[in-house]
């Protein structure tokens, strides 16, 4: 970019900022300065912003520019094939989340590059604070990638498209790991009274990289992943994605939903679909190349066997129900609303109180010595009444330190079904708490 | 007892002891000295034993006398109605356990009363050691009462006999609580270098009481409880009791079983039985009075509902299975042998890793970023191979310290069915280990 041309652009941007301060309404400015902003390419924006900082323009004003810039960028962000995505559709919301991610990334980048320029320690602190604020805000984006990884990818995998999700998850993971490391670096900065300028520079460099990583992810999703899913997924799949995504939560305000699907939710395991040639034609070229490399053999695995219970969150055969209870590190005794023992489990990892099949159907009050009857029944009663979400007490069994929980058992509608006693050996954890703290790894 | 008569008896007992040393075979002596021993009443035995100690007879020799005494006492211990109980029948074994309990109690009593007599500190220590040994041995008797409380009582309760079990359990509990307290008293003795004579006396007094309590229980069971159960319980009930009692374990060597029942095991909840008038006639009078006071309304409660799963250790409806998993303080994810996610649970007490219905049927390796794929699959593999009973690691979720277990899931036949991930929040326990230690109560 020639200096002349850049000077010209800087002047234009300054005018824009001035108007932004006066007008305040981004939509109106968008119309007015459309050509100006559109002429500033992503690669130029950082240089111009830095120049503005050098000239003394307040960084908060420049951040407004970011908003505007991203707003105008939308057209590029949202490829034409996705224009038909209705408001409130999961793809619409995911793309809106990407705008949020892009804004935070741009702000982060601006703070970081400014931080690299300044030498005054006071100013350094100021920009560092801004940078850290953006890093912290970026942590929220895990919510976005969780939806991609857990809701979008499984439907691709089911179609035999496994490389694209693995590669993308790898990049997302790299970006999020880098974010964590940068925040750890910041943590170490904060603990010392005087700023270590070298370290600050390191943080700034990391932050610039990080911003680039996330922008890159935004573009990959919007230009490649989302168009592919839009071409491939059925309405029922989007309904399932939408329902679960709402439970996970969104980074953006969902607002009014224009999308009114009629299909029933379809989960990946219910899907048996081979990608047709015409579908392949609709895929973005980058996606097509990677996806087809895997051979596109659809996954037709049947997860439920005959006789399995459908438990809502999966399937278990009666044998598996029994076996799963045996594999738990705790033992339970369940009494129904009539205070009758209806079920107990025995763990192969830990032996708690002895219970025998002869207590099935027994009144709970008769399961303890008379001395403890009132205590036990009071606990049961207060849990049944909802006076306590659960009761906890600590005792010993043999040489072991054991936690006993008394918890209510409720149906999906919240209706009380009974009361559960949960007994778990915590000896090792209690006695080796400090050692365990040292064993913690963040994976 | 006149002094003359007592002197005579003491002489006889001394002769007996001498012979015991020479002959060694209790059975033979039993024949020879039957009349001598039978003439010594339970109330005289303590006085005679103390006299022997005073005269310098070694306490170990006197303990042999206890054995012999109990042996001869058997006839009194085992009422005529129980003569037909076959060897190896649960009642036979329970009565043999009672002989064991009686022997330990008598020895305890002997040590305690001797301890009260001696003044020499060295001797005191010696008898105290003997006493403590017996107290420790007495702790084993919990195994006996557990079988009474969990295997015998439920069948009585089902018949509407509830007072007898409650009263007996109350006494058993009192004796065992007293035992615990006495042992705690002893613990405090041991910590000081010089013996606190007053405290030793206190322990001795407690020990005498304790021995009396347990002897009392033995007689109540043998004379009242056991004859009643023998009159009332069907073979199928005894089969169930026998099977489970074998799992709990016995205080005595079971030896060869002469008892060969043909009936199928019958559990209390399967029982619907009203005590007939002719049955009532067969009950020991003491039992009859207490039992009839309750009105004898049989318990006909049906524990299983239609559609319930029979899980071996009780019944759960599919709704209850789901609800119980929600009430656990942990969350699980289960993958089958094909490494496919088949089920996950969500706890209402603790939220761990986010899992969604879209992962049902998903390959386990695709549930994590590529960076962790090898780590996860290595854990799964080593658990499947049986290289480790389970794998444990510690990590963070948000601000929480979380334990992750990877455990094999096995059928009753030991066949591997799949692998379980168990995620549990241990933050409070790790951070408040010392406080929790103070909260422990032995109930």
C-alpha cells in the first residue's frame, strides 16, 4: 500500500470515526460509508488502526470502528448460498456467534498491536488490561465450539465425513489451548508488582496469533463448514441441533425466531444416509476435496439392541443396567414413596454397608437399629419434603471414611418417586487431598 | 453357697483341670466329669474361677475350663425342640456361633474379674492384655448379628412379627455400642505410659457387664428366637438365608453340610403367609406373648410393579432407572465393546462434562479433540484388557476439581460388556478434607 493511498484512507477512516461519534447509529453510517469501509481490506485494517492510535485517537473509538467493519464484512462472512438461512435457525445463530468471535478477536488484535508499540509503563498497563479483558471474553467462545463439536460433527461423521470434523476440531482445540496458555502467561504477569516488559511483549505476540487463529476459524466455518451442512442436513436434523443448542446456550441474543420447522428431531444414530452425487455438487470445493478423501462410507452402526431400554440419553439392556451399577465407585439403596427398599446396588470397586436380597421390600425404618430409627426417618422425611436438596453425613465403615448422601429421586416431571442413599468411600481423597491437588491435569 | 460346699467344688474343679492338662481331650473328660461340671451352676462359675486365680492356677488353664464348661452347657443352650436341626443348617451354624460368642464372653468375664482382684501393676497389665484380646475378638460377633438382623428378622416382619426383632436388635445394638465404647476406653488407657488404676477398674467393670449382655443375647436367641424360626420358616426360606449367610460369612468353620434342602430360595418379599393357630402353639411362650402383642397382621406389600425390571438386587421401572441416575452425585458415559457411546447420565447434583444426545452411537475416539485421542483410547484399551482394574485421573471443569474414573463394565459371568467413564466433583472434599474429618460420626 503506497503511503499516499494509506494516508488517504486514514483520513477517510478518521472522518468516519468522527461521524460515528456524532451519529452513533451503525446502520445509517453503514449506508453512508459503505464504499469507504469496503475499500479497506482486512490486511490494511491493522495498519490503519495502529496509525490512528499513534495519532492519539482513543482506542475505544477505534473499537467502534471494528464493530462497523465487521458489520460491513458480513456480506463476505456470509456466502451467498447461506442467504436463505432463516432467522433463528441454528446456522443463523452460529454465524451470528462467529460475528461476535470476530469482533472480540479484532479488538484483541488491536489491543495487542497497540501494546507492542507503546513504551510508557502506565499506557502499557492500560492496553494490557484491555487485552486481558478480551482474552477473558474469548473464553466464552468455547460455548460456540462445543456446539460445533457435539452437535454438527456427529451428523457429518454419520455420513462418513470424518476428516473435516477431526481437522477442524484440531484447529479449534489448538486455538483454545493457546488461549489458555496465554491467560496463564497473563496470570504470571499479574503476580509481580513491576511489569516485565519482555513478558508483556510475549503476551502481545501470542494475542495477535490468537486473534488470527480465531478469525481463521470463523472464515473456515462460514465459508466451508456451514455451507456444507446447509446443503446436507435435513430439517429434522436441524430441529434436534436447535433443541440441544438451546440447552447448551448461545453467545448471542437469540431474539425472535422466524424459523418454524415442522419436522421431528432426528438424532445422528437414527440417520442412515448416503451422500448423493447431486449433494456432492453442492458442497464447497474445499470441503468436497477433504470429505471425499475419506471415501464417504456412511456409518450405519445400530446402537440399540433388541430388549434395550430407551433411557432418553441412550440405551441399556437390563444386563447392562445391573453391570453399570456394579462398576460405579459407590453403592446405592433406593426406597420408594412407601418407604420400602426397592433396589440396592453393590459395587465391585467399593464395599459399603452390607445389604442383602432379604431387605427387598423391607420397611426402611426396620433396616436400622431402633436407636437410629428416628434419625434415619427424619432424614428421609426432610428429603421427601424438599426441605433439603439432599442430606450428607460422614461416617466410618471398617477403617474407611465414607460419605453418605440421602437424595430425592424425581421423575422427569419433577414428581417425587422415592429416596436414594448413596454411600461412597472417600478415604483416599480425604487422607491424600494435598497429593491429589498436585495430580490435577487440565487436558 | 456354703464355704464347705464351695471348697469341695473347687477341689473337684482343680482335679478336673489337672486331668485336662494330662488328657487334653475334652470329649473324654466330658464323659468322666459330667456330673462334676453339671453341678457347677453358671452363677457359681465366676466365684470358683476367681478362687482358682487367687490360688495361683494359670489363667490359660482356667480358660480351658471355660471351653469344657460351655461344651457341657450345650444341652442347656440347645433346647430339645432344636435337636432335629441338621448339621450345616443356618440355625445349626447360628447356634454354633453362639457357642463361640459364649466362650469369648466367659473368657472376657474371667479376665475382667481377675483384673479387679489383682493389685500388682505387672499382673494388671497381663490380665488387661488378655481382656483387650477378648474385646477385640468380640468385635467379630457383628457378623453373627448382621445375619440375625438382615436374614432372620425380615422373614418375621413379613409375618407381622415386628416387636421381637425390634427389641432384640435394640439389645444387640446396645451390646455392640457398649463394646465399642469399652474399646475406646481401652484405647485411652494405652496412650499413657503408667496405668491409671481407676480407669482399669472401669474397663473391667464394663467388660463384666458386656460379657453378661452377650451371654444374655445367646440365651435369648437359643431359647426363644431360634425355636420360633424353626417352627415358622419354610425350607425355601432357610435356603435363601443359607445362601446369603454363606456370602456374609460365618464365625465358625462350616464343615461338611449334612443339610440337603430341595426347595428353591424364597425371599421375604415373595412371602405371603399368615401364622396359623397351630404354629402359634409351637412358639416358645416368651416369643408368643411379645409376638401376639403386635396383632400379627402379615405384611403383604408387593414391591414389584408391572413393567419393573428385575435387577436381581431389587426392582426398578425404566422411569426409576433414569431418575436414579439423575440423583447420583456423579455422571457417567458408557461405551459398548465396539467403542460406541451407548448411554450417558446427567446428574441434578453435579454437572460435569457436557454430553448431548447427538453423541449416542458416536465413536468414542471422535468424542475428544485429536490431541487427546491416543490418551483416551489407551485408557479404554488398558481397562478393556484388564491391565488395570480402573484408571483414575484428576482434572478441572470450570473451577471444580473433578475425578475421572475409567472402569470396565462386566456381566455377572465376568464377561466384558463395555467401558464406563465416571466423573465426580470432589472440590469440597479436597479443599475441606480436614473439616470433613471432624464431621465423621460413627452411628
